[in-house]
């Protein structure tokens, strides 16, 4: 797994599972802020429930900014990601970056 500079800074807060770099909601929000400061483009956010032996995707709280259905600016990606995460603080999130 190759980590970008922000992921390296958050490695101690992450849960690595099945090649996924997962953050709790509060850490994910801070991670997004760091991406914005460093002009790292967010391509999407994936949400997950974690169990002892299972990682379950939660598609209702995931977003793909590369789809044709999303046309907002890069700035709005940061805000939209945070709004999404704040709705479900009980989930874990993978922030996909460029």
C-alpha cells in the first residue's frame, strides 16, 4: 500500500483492513481539512461498518466525485465530504485521493 503525505501523517489514527485506509469520523474530517490545505484532490469517500471479522460497505454514505452525476467544484468536494461524514459518526471512512 503506497501512502500519500497526508495518509502518512494519519497512519497512527488509521485502521488498515483489506488494503483499506480507514479513519473514524473525526479523524476523517481532519484528514479532509489537511487535504484541502495541501491541495490534494478528493475523488470520493467510502463508508464502512467494522465488525470483528467483517468490513461492511455502507453505500448510502459513500460518494464518488468522479461520476458524471457530480459536477461541483473541487472546493465543494471538501465540504460535501465533511457534510456526508457528519451524518454518520459511527462509521469508518476511506477518503480516496488523487
